[in-house]
């Protein structure tokens, strides 16, 4: 569903009436103050537009700065060796996400194409299913296989976690689709969204729940192993787990509150910043673990996420302290 900017603003302001005093007759009448309400609405939209553009630009700048800052680490610990499947989630977090954020941003402000109702609809679905979903899958793969290795590569743990993660992703994609069919796309020279479904914030809960479970599983095992082995690798894993989960959880809660309580024109304000922080923290987690493993003279193994000793026995002895 879509409406043009002027019609949407007029419809928005037609609801607002208030009594005014006619100076000529001093009679009390109820008349829509359309001009005043229209000016207030346009001013609010301009403020929201500036805020949204600023956060999208800041998100891209933050990712670019982080990429330049850690390029040496990436070259040393990611690309000096054979390529394996574990490079795929890293590349998605590192490069796929910022490229698509840039594309969506340029589309939403009319740089690549005019902001029509079709463009705004495409922007929503592309951001949801080409940015957010791949990012969540990439991060989920990294976090789940990290848990899998920490718990001595027990297959039943892997199966349970993958099933739980698949269920969370299914619920989230279903909610994304429902929101996309009910949302109202507003074209005012830039894509805005109106009539956001009241359940929109629920679409953020499945991944937040999944990451919370994975976080606590990682912390419980890492603390237990760290007390026994006391390795630097465990310290890095625990530190980065807290940093990642803390950053993502805070932004997720802010996003939920803005969607549940804020103005509808701020619907697309926080999501790019959330993806940018997820991208940075997840890449940092991988790079820091590889650096710590290299500093601890721990061999890398492509079959166990390339962060641990070559065999389960070696892993148990040198990392788990068993």
C-alpha cells in the first residue's frame, strides 16, 4: 500500500481540529487548522529525514573506518591460507552487508531511481531479506559453530542449535513478510513508512532470543574452561562475547522501543546502525580469536571453525584443559 506525500500529509492532518475565535464575529467555531498542522507535520518529517540520513551515513562511515582499521588483521589471519566455507559468513558480515546498506540508502533517497511506491516497497523487502536475514544467518553460523566446538563437537548440540536457529529465522521472515504486506509506503522525495503494524517490533525478538541463548551457553562453558585452563584464548572469547552481545542487545532494545513507541517516520532510522554494529563486532570476534589462537601457537583447523587444534584430543587438552 502506498500514498503520495501531499495526500498522506493531508490525510494525516484532517484528523486534527481545534476551536478558534473568529475576530470579526467573536464566534466560537471548530475549524481544521490545516496550514498549521501541515507545517508542523512537514517540519517533523524533515527532522526525521535528517536524523535517518545521518544515521545511515554514520553506519556506512563506521563500517568503512573499521574495515580500514582492521585490514591488516584481516589480511594476516583470514587470507593467508586456503579458503574454506568459514570464510563465507565473514565475507557476508564484512562486505555484503555494507554494500547492500549503501544500495538501499541510495534507493531510499532517490539517487539511483525515483522514489516511487514500487521503489519504497523494494527498499523494505531488500533490506529485510537481502541485508538483515543474510546477516543473521552469517552471525548465527559463527556463533553456533563456536558453541559446537566449545562443547567438544557433540553432534546432538549442533542439531539442537541449528533447529532452534532455523525456527527463529522462520518466525522472523514470516513477520517481515506480514509487515511488508500491511505497511504503508509514503513517497515524500524519500521513502517513509506509515501505518506500521503494531506487532512489527516482534520481528526483532526471535534473533535476540537466539543470540541470548547462544551467549549464555558460550559464557557458561568459557567460564568453566577458563578456570581450569586459564588460556588467553578463553579470555578473548569471553571478552568478545560480552562486547558483542551487549552492543547488539542494547541496539535491539532501542530499535524495539522506537518501533513500539516512536514516530512511524523513524521506522527505518535505527536498523542500518544495528546491522553496522553487528557486522563490526562479529568480524572483530572472528579476527580476535584468530589472533589469539595464533599468539597461543594453537593450530587452525578448517573442520572445526579454523580456530582450534587439529584434533578433538588436542583441542580438549590445550583449550578445554581436559
